[in-house]
C-alpha cells in the first residue's frame, strides 16, 4: 500500500502559554493521525480531504501541512467560509478540555455542494481512506449519508476504509443519533479502531471480545480495541491475534492526540507491511511519548530521535 487519505477537519489550535498568551498550531483528529502516519512511513503519500477558506489563515494552515509532508491536492476551497478554531485547557493531571469555534466552518460544508459521483471521483485514487466519528459528526445528516454511500462505492472498487469512532458527546443530538451513524460507519469499514470507554457508554459493551464481535458482525475484518489499562487488543476476522499490555507514560502532560497518534502510526505500520501485533506495538510506543508533550503534534526533533533509537 502506498497512500492514505484522511477525511476530516483541521483547525487552528491555541495552546495557553503563560497567563495571557497562546501558541498557535493546527490540529484535528484525522489530520493529526495523518501527520503521524507520514512521520512513521515517509514513503507513503498522505493526503487530507477537507474544505478550507480562501483567506490568510487557511493559506497558513496548508503551508503547515506541506511542511509535514501532507498533500493538499484533495482539499476544496470555499469563498464563503474559513477554518475552525479551538483552544485547549489542561488540568494538573494532564486531562484536557476544549473550547470550539467551528460552527459553519468550511470543513463542516465540505460535501454540501458535492454529489456522490463527485466524491467518488475525487477519492478514487485512494488505497486506504481513514475517517472518524468527528469527521461524521461535523457534517449534516444528509452529508453523512452522502459520505456513507460514497465510501460503499469506493470499497466496491477495492479501496480499504478505516474508521475510529472517536466519540464526542457534544457532536451528537443524543446517544441514539450517535449510535445510528457509528453503526453505519462500522458496516462500511475494513479496519475498526474502537475504544472500550466509548463502547461501554454507547453500546453497553464491557470487554474487548464483545466489541470485536460487534464490529466483526457488522463487517469489519480487522478490529483494534483500545482498552485503557487492560491494554490494546488486535483481532482479525474475529480471532484475537495480539494483546499488548498497557504501559503508562512516566508523566502525562497532555493527552490531546494520544489516540490520533496511535491511529496514524498503526495504519502506517500496516500499510508498509507490519503485522497487527507489530503495528500495535509501534502505535502504543508513539502514543506513550505524545502524552508527555503539550499539544497535538510531537516536536519533529523529538519524534526523529524516537524513531532513530
């Protein structure tokens, strides 16, 4: 496999610095994952599918993408909208909370004026498409349905689809709304990356085996269950093929992108030939480092040092 396309939203990230200043960055769950995929496997073509504005902030953001090796050729530009913004607040335990300014951002409208044929043609060169519950949650329900139909057609054409539910309660009207669309997403994916915490809340599933069976029954061939202190489990066609014990980081500064770095590293490792157990090991290692730094993206110099160990 030579390419990964991620679908979602990248926003301007504001990280508190001192009492009255912020450090500006750019982040979003599937974009973060794509950066970590590219860093792990530079030989991969990593493309982001989203919409941005035609303003200086949008231009600055794509410049940052290019510096990370992320291709923007699949990005739509809208003349009536711009990018979203969010700020991070981190408590003394490293747990974070967010404030968002993203309603009506360009990314939330990325499919609004596109037909299913437009979307399929736009993504037909992809080998692996990755998206999340956040990618779904920002869209109108009609655009969600449009995306599901497009991905189903692309899978028929041989494209693989990976999905991480990455559940955020505020993005859904209620639990029923969320579970309806997450089930639709699981029905249409080859690789599922669920977490035990979200499945416990949404589906009353308490074990990795229950979650794996649920996703496999819906059609996922490869299920990677992130089970917190129980570790990470890997399943292939319903059979457990890997279990990596949980290894806590020496210090947790900011858990903002732990799951994103895991997803991106895992998918990249699989794309370049690692087996499920090897890929989980690589992904857990990177995620354990990411939580020790502020912000979504690990400093490049530190990442390079890790990979070269």
